[in-house]
């Protein structure tokens, strides 16, 4: 369940506060100069910076800074700047494990004279006064990050005050930037000059454009194309404090209200390399259970168990795939976490229902919010009080209001809280054997602001009227520097205090940490605690869906994009947000299909399930006040769902293999088209299409009343996945008008690919046992070519996704056509699991050939002689082209299907036949 604040603020106007977005007329600082520099024993560069003159704008400058620079790996450089005299707040090293700057004194170091510090990929160069630095790519000397200022620069030199830090980099005009979220970007995936990019986790509906939303990801990817060759690099400022990032097109300025400068630079040079290097630092994406890639259904407003039972049965009757049924807070007793409403969700009946769906292979997930209801009869609260787990204000648990009414917020920075939380998860799992947890409202959201008390003689909540109206007695807190910092970030796009509708920023966490510093990691810390709690249950792979995210959240959880609207615009925005989260290292992501509220039109819901069937995380979720929008509610939507989800369930082995690759390399499941074609500048802003993996392109309908759409195809041959006899050949990157009637989504498979698919089904448990088909694609009309594909299989109950356990198998498929012979073969790593499951390949379909001459030969590892081919059938059919012009010269191109095979997927095989030579 989510906050209904968007109902109140549907027409929020972004106020661009001049102090946030444009350069100040008054100098904010006078810069620093380098007074000493040396090398440490571990190979880092360390220096001391002294302020160049007093300046009190936004507070006094910190007089002496420490500079620490280290090439931490061959492709990662760190630049860390902090107060030389006093320790400052940083993202806790126990939450996000990483190297710590080596504490050293200058007497133990070697003084150096050079102004360059080179590593394997980067060169760090500096100027002593005013101190500035640049990062160069060693291979070509290209400057990637440059903090030098000139008189004409619209930004200041380095500024470092207690509550205001500023640093800038100049950028070439043609640099394409991506990231800096979470926000809803109306201009698409590419960062847009002069749009506000504010980072401060906020319970603010995703319908609000260009505003700080639920997550904070101060990282961007910079893609540049010089002379037709593209190179990408990444920049992370690891800082959890509120910040405005001002992107002007030719420069980028960070304005941060606390913490330190802790920059990490990732050398790429490909976009995939950048995400690989980034997730190597912040944590690889979490392994996901196989079933989580199935379809999910949720609604806030399933008032009792019988409604949930009806939903499950209606999906089955409509023959629409469904793996997971969710409850928003309807199952709870008075909105309280870890409780059950015994009237509407009586435990004996709920357990019977769960036994039934678990036997079928379905799963059940419920929501929990961080706010713990203040209630003398509520065990979770009483145990929390006894363990002293709550965030404090002036020594007492800080009081807020969320759905249960008055609440206290657990302090997940406190180790005792993590243990208490895990115990509450264990107790609840014994009550209700859920299969995962959905953690919401964890920005943290508060329906009140300031310092509050429970009103005397008044019920709170009242039980009537909207539950999100504050009913506590509250007063503003303005007396502290944490509640009213000197610099006001553009939080919520409105001139409100940063503590508005959240925990007061002067509240105190474990060890005296202020909410001011830790605010944006609140959801992240809850995610880690929840992950630890779920890991302790039965040793199974956890599944967590979280709303608020930070750098590293993908190591533990999936994410959905929050409160969206049932509009065509929101349908479009969902693509850019999904692609951004892939870059952020959170590949398991999706938006509420058909929109969270209000009612979508029937046509929109058709188009949304066609797109949503190809989100990595695919879930229909609706609001309490919206009409029902399960996919079977309209006949037309049911038809589109059966078509699109039917294909998704055939693709589950491919999606699961992509999930494995995400886990070991960080590679996004859904990714921008330019990831596979980085040299093509036309694709840099393409936000209406995307790739699943490297070669499956999804091109949805995003506007009403369309039955034809313009689709951009990079050069090569693309095959329609729903009808593989149809092909499009692009000579260069060009747009084609393609048919898209109501129940059709265009999904195209690129040349040189081997795609493993299964027959599909209505539930992933059944679908994953069906026989495989291999789709092998070559360029249309090619007489020579190669194709590659991969398949990862495992026992997805295991906590980890890895080889070497005897519970997983990995298969690499290869194919080539040369000298008139077509050959397909496999290489199997750890065959045991696949063989025990009895999985077979029943068909191989090869696209783009010139035909067949003679019969097929198949050899399988450990078989004496050739495989029995008595039931094997080879079928040829002509490819059809988008238009006659494309078909010229390609008329004899064939699709060849080899059917009736019984090849164990766990054994190496070689298949070959002679091509028809015309």
C-alpha cells in the first residue's frame, strides 16, 4: 500500500528555487590550495588542502581538508575529500562494504613533486591553487571529469562547509548522461539540461515529474562518441545527504548539504562494463527465485480472503498465467505489521488457501511498513520498546503517523533492531507462511511533520475520512541546523523543510547519528535487515520488493516504481525509469501495470499488459479507490494478456539466464538499445523501445488509437518473435512502420543469437519442466555466420545462484554456417542438475538460411552412434519481409525447423546438415 499524497498534490508545480538551480550572485567560497601531497604505503595519493579565504555564505568553510586518491582496481579510481581534523558522516561501511581510506600521517609518507597520478585506465591530474583536479582516460587522453573553474564558469571552485559542499565538472556538449535518480523523466532516459535533479528519498508519487522520489542514486553514466567510436564511463558520488545536481549541458554541479566528497570513477569503456564495474563496488544484484519472473497480481482493497480466492480462480478460468498473489494491508489487524485480521482473513482458512496454492506452485506475498503502531496490546511494539529499537527525539521514541495511526520508527542502524526485526519476521512466518515481503513507505513516509504528541480526548486515527490526514498534535521544529539547514535543496519541488512528511531531520539514530545524514539510507537499511530476517527462514532464497532504494539496494531486493497513474504518459515514463534502475544495479524492476490509479481505459490496459509482460518484474497493482483492473475484467485485455504473458512464460528460461548474468556481472535485464549498439548516436535518446538482454527488442504501442507504430531498427536482420517467418532487414539504423493491432506487441530477435525457449504454461513451476526449442538466427541471406546463446538452470530455492553445488547447470550454445554446412552444438558445464530434471530439446529453429540439402545428423555425448532420428522432421518455409523492396535479393531465404528431437539438454550435442546451394 502506498501513500495517497498524490491525491492531494495532483497539480504540484516544480518550483525552481534560484539558490538551488542557478549559480549564486555572491561567491559561496574562495576555493582551496594544496599545501602538501605524498604517497602512502598502500599506493594511494594523500594531500592536505587549506582554504583560500574566509567566506560565511551557507556557513564557515572547513579550514583544512584531507585529499585521498587511489586506483582501487584496474578500472576504478576513488577520490575522497573530507575534514582533515574531524570525522564526518559517511555512508556506513558496514552497510555498504568497501575499502576505507588508509589513516596515515605525513611523516610516514614519501613526498612527490609530480602533478599526475596514473593507474591502469585513469590518470588523476591536479592543480595546486586554486585546487582542482581532472580525470583523464589513459588510452586516449580524453578528459572525463574536470573541476577547474574559469571566470566565465557558471559555478564555484571547490566549496566545503559543514552543511554545504559544492563541486563541479565541465562536460563536452555532445556527452550523453544517464542516471541521477530516482525521478520520473518526461524527456526520456537521457538527462535533460536544466531539469532539476534533487536526491532526497521522498514519499512522493511517481506521477510528479522531475522531482525527488523514493530513491537516491547519485550516479551517472557518461557516453561519448568521438569519430564514430563510443566510450562510456561512470561517476558515483557516494553520499547519502540531500543534494541538488545541476546539469547545464556543458557542466554538472553537485550542491550537497552534508557528508563528504567520495567519488568513484568507472572506466568502462562499454555501457555494460560501467555497470559491471559499478556493481562490483556496490554489490551484485540479488539472486531472484524463478517464480518471481512469473506474473504477479495485487490490489489494495482485497477486503477479505474470499476475494483473493476468487482472483486466483478467475485467472485460472481465463487461462492467464499467474504465479504470485499479493496482499496490501487488507490482511492486517488495524494496519499493524506482522498481524492478521482474524475476521476477514481467519488464519485456518488462510492456511488452507496457502496450502492449496503452494501445492499448485503459486506464491503469496504481503506488505509491511516500517512504522510500528503505538499500542499497549501490540506484541511487536512492546517487544520493540523492550529492546529499545526506535529512533529517538530528545531521548524518547520519535512519534509519527502512518496507517495504524501513531507509530514509532525502528532504527535499522542499531544491531539490536536488526535482531528484533528478524525475530518479528520469524514469528509472522510461523503465523502465515509467506513467500516474500514487500516493504513500503520506507523513505520514511510520515503523514505528519515536526514534533508530535498523541492528542488527548481525540481518537487517532479517527476511523472516518482519509487515513493520510494528520491527526496528531504537531508543532514545527525550526530551532536546529538539521531541520533548517542554510542551503535549501529543491525537496519535493516546493519550498518545504526537508523534514516535511518524514522523520524530523534532527531525530537521532544509533550512536548519535542524525536523521539529517541517514535519511536517504533508511529504506536501504530496512531492506538489509529484512533480507537477513528472510535468509534465516528455511534457508531459502529471499524475495523482497522495496519502494525506497539507495546505492546497493539491488544487492538485496527488487523495486517497483511506485504510485503511477493510469495514463498514456505514465505508460511511456515507465520505460525510462525501468532502464535507469538497470543502470543503478537494480535489474528486477517494473511499474504497476495498468496504473495504480485512477481507472485506466480498456485500450490503455491492453497496451500496458503488452508492455508489462516484458518488464523484468511484472505485476498488476491497483488502488483502493480504483475500479477492479485484474486482467480478466475485460475480454480484450484478457486476450492481450494471454498473448503477451504467453510469450513471457516461453521466455522464462531466457529471463532467468539474464537474471543469473545480472547476479554475476551486474548486466541489466532490461537495457537501453544503445547498450548493444553504442556507436550509433541515433539510439542515445531512444526511450520508447528497449532490449531484454543483448538481442531481444521490445517495441510497445505507447499512444491511443494506434495500430501502426514507427520502430527504430539498428543495422542487421530482426525476426518477429511471435511469427518468426517475418523479418526486417535494416541496412543502417532506420525507422520502419510496423503493424500493431490491439492484441499485438512487436518483439524482435536480432541476428547471431541462440534463444532457448520452452512451451510456456499458466505457472512457472509447470512451464519450466516443458521441452525446449532453440531459436538460431543468422543475418538474412548470409552464407557465413555465427550465433551464440546461453542457458542457466538451478534449484531456485537455494540462497545463492552459482555453479559448483550440483544443483545448477550452465549450457553454452553455438552455431555456424560455412562452406554450405549448418552446424549447431552445445557445451555443458555441470550437467547433473539438468539431467536429473530430464529436460530435453525437442526442436531447433534456424532463421535466415538458404535451405536444406539432405538429412540432418545429430550426435549426443555418451551415445553410441547417432541419435535415433526416426521421428525427426525438417520443415522449410520462406521468410516474409516487411515490404517487397526488402525482399528483393532475399527471396530464397528460409526458416528451417527440425522437429521431433529428444536431445537431453544436460548433454553436449552436435547437429549438422547441408544447406541448399542455389
